[in-house]
C-alpha cells in the first residue's frame, strides 16, 4: 500500500538531519552566521513541506468532501483550513 506522504516523510527525515547538524554546530561553538544560515535553510525546507502537505490535503481530503456532496463535511474542511491559515498568520 502506498503512503500519500511518502515524499514528505523523506523530506522531514532530511530536515531532521539538518536539525542534528545545527545542534552539532552549536555544540562546536561555530560562527553564529553559519548557524543562522542553516536555520534559514531548515525553515525553508519546512515551509516547502508544509505547502506540499496542504496540496495533498486539497487534492485528497477536500476533494473527497466535494465529491461526496456532504455539505457538513465540506463546511468542516473549510473551517479547518480557515483555522489553519489563522494559525499560520500569527
């Protein structure tokens, strides 16, 4: 069975490796700018992964609610997205 998040799991494993590398840099008392650059790269990777998961959600979960015609489920999915975007805006 194929996992719809296969690629995102692989990305998060790479991000996990980045985090370990940043910790190692801090333990070695590396130059702050070098650490900050790695943090920026990790944040960008997390943002890209978040957008891919949002895309998957739109193509699967939201699409399923539309196809079924279940207005209650559709309203729930819209409410979830609004709440998510509110959190992202903070």
